[in-house]
C-alpha cells in the first residue's frame, strides 16, 4: 500500500523537505505539509496552510475536520482520494 505522501505526490508532484515536514506545493500559497516520521505511514497527518487558496478550501476543511478553521488533519487511506479530488477542482 502506498503511503499518504506517495499518494499525494502522485496527484500533485514531488515533495520537498521542510523543517520536520515533507511539503507539496499545490499552487501559490497552498501547501500540504506531511509530518515526517509519522509512525503509521497509512495515516496522513496533514497541515494545510492557507486552506482558502485550495479549490473548495472550505469544503475540504469541513470534510477533513468538521470545522472550516482547523489546520491540522489526520486522515486514513479511505479519505485520500476524496481529499485529492477536492483540492483538484
């Protein structure tokens, strides 16, 4: 099974190293941060910066966390495809 980082890299391009994180730049001001060394690689601990710059940013935040102002999300494989779909719209 692919890790969350690999799955999101497949959808958005390669990640780059940031302090304690792997990051994927999706568009200007919209970056996914994956916490490095997360024990269960099948769960994505994602930090979304400037979620409003993502397509459907409010819907994405609401889907992942249940509130539109949250920043950190932990999601399992069952949610990866839908999260990617919301970011790509």
